[in-house]
């Protein structure tokens, strides 16, 4: 009966109808606290409207459950039962919140599905309501065809992926035990990537803030000041140089096709407002580290803390900018101060298992449907995925939107790619089922 899975195709009309409703809710699914708190249960309603006619409660085969840990912020669990719960495949990670969209910078209404030939425009089409809709249609088709399978097929649609609300989404489901049955699934396929190819690695993300404190003084008397901007920049130069020496490109990055090694770079700078003729007393340079998953986050943080300590203990050795630039004022017994603070939400990177049967079957399915399998890795980060992998889930990654339109103005996905998604996922399920036949 798994041969039926190989015949499943996307019902275009049903897909467009559901996606139209989901994108129509996207204004209320924007996630950017504290200003924008999404109401994912608005999306849940449309998904449940499609699936509930096929639910066990209504005489069907699907086990469908909505779970809320915070009012109005729903998650959905779906199960198509086979002969075994332990032998299974799971599609997880497709989320019902979206990043904000500014209608003034879009060429179309971001909160309305606009179809232009194969392109489907709207906030969430690529990330990630397009995936929610395609999986919903897939489970509706399974429930209609009722193939008898050795394996069970699960899906988990989540809240709170774009900006973490602790305990609201996948982390809450994990803590409450709702995902325990998926620990034996292979693969647990996180569907929130792009470009219809397996993503086998992601980078960790470590936000940082380098804070330098100097001494404010008139810019005409720089010898009486400690220039915090110069201090921060020279210190950062040393920190970056040592970072790249201690955490160079890892040998495994080539195996995983990472596009870049680990990087540490500034992205913002700030200091107190003052006149152009004032040397500022403090400066903060902020940025992030994107860390390939072969390095440990705590080790990196502790190492960089050591760099800062070394700089402070050897201020005379820090490069100066000009004959009167300095970081110590001996006559005032004053030294510049330097500290690095780490952001609260550090995300671990993920290196998917290249030996799991789930991964091998995924590559086979992608190649059969698209003509090629080209696994790739990026130093973009996926929240929550690393936590699942640490808990023992066989995490694999894929997505069928477009990386070029992720979080972008005029976001769109291609209908043709979502048709490919249906075929790849159905074929993958068939291959996993055949492994137990």
C-alpha cells in the first residue's frame, strides 16, 4: 500500500484556498515582541477546518490535537496511524508565526495572497505558512486514500519560532512530553529551510556586546581623554584576530558543504550623544558570532572572556591611534575599562547525521523528484532545532520556499516548488515505510 504514497500530488485548488486564508491572517501572526505578539490560533482554525472532517472524532483516521500553553497561541499535532507508533516519520518545525511586514515597502499587500503565474506572494508564503498549507493538504490526502502502512506519519505545526516566547511552541511541547513518541522516528524532518534541497548543517548564533569605558574630554585636548571609540575598536581588532586563530575553519566544514567558516563580526555601534568636539566616555560595539556546529559555544565564550582579561592586563600593548591616543592616564590613576556581555539567547548549530537511514532516504527522494540531491550547510541559525537534536531526535532539515525571499519584502514561494514538496515528502514516507516491510 505504500505505492499509493508515490502517486500523491498536491491538490492545487485546496492548497490555494487554504494558503489564501492563512496569508489573510498573517497581519495577526507577526512576531516582534513586545510590539507584535502573534495569535497563532487564528492560523490553527483554518488548518483544523481542513483536517477535522478526517479526524477520529468524526469517523476518520487522523488524530488531530491543538495544544495551547498561552491563550491564543496554538500548536497542532497530527498523526496518521500505521501498524507501529515506534516506526515512524515526523514532519515538524513548520511554524504559524511570521516576521513583520511593512506594507509601505511592499509592491503588494503583504497580508493578502497574490498569485502571479507560478509565484505566490504574501508574508509567510516561503517562511513558513506555505509549508503549513502543503503539509495540511498532504495529511488530508492521506486520510482520504487511507493507505495501510507499517509506519505512522506525524506532523507538528508550532507557535513562536520567529521570536522565542519561552514555553509557547516546540520547547513547551517537548517539556510537556508531547514529542516523546517522535524520539524513535527517522527522520524527524524539520521543514523550515529553503530551495528544495537537504540542509545538513546550520550555525550557532552568539550575540555579544563589547563595552568600553574611557574618559570624556574636549576633543581639542585629547591627551586628557580616553577615547572609548578608539579603545573599543582596537580591542575588538585583537579579539577578532585571536578568534580566527583559535577557531579556524574546521575540517568537517568541507564534508558538510558549509559556505563559510565560523565568524565573529560587529554589526552595531553606539555611544552617548554629545557634541562633535567631545570625546565620548563610553562605547558599545555589538555583533554576533556564527559558529559552525563543530565548536562548543561555552568554550568559545570562555576563550573570548580570556582575551578581554588579557587586554586589560596589558593595556600598554594595545595599538594606539596617533601620538596622544592612550588608554591609561597615569596622572589621574585612571585606566580604560572593558567588558564583553553575552546575549541571553545563544542558539546552537546543528550537524545532521549523515549516516541515518532517514537522511539517506531523504536524499534519494529529493534526487528522484528533482533530478539531483545537493545537500548544503549555512551559518544561518534555526532556533530550537539544536535542543531537539540534543534530546536524541534524528533531526534532518529541508524546505521548499526560496532563500532569496526569506524575511524579504515581496516574499513569495513558487507553486511548482510546493508541488515538488508534496512529491518528495510522500516518496520519503514511502521509502521509510518500505524499510519496515
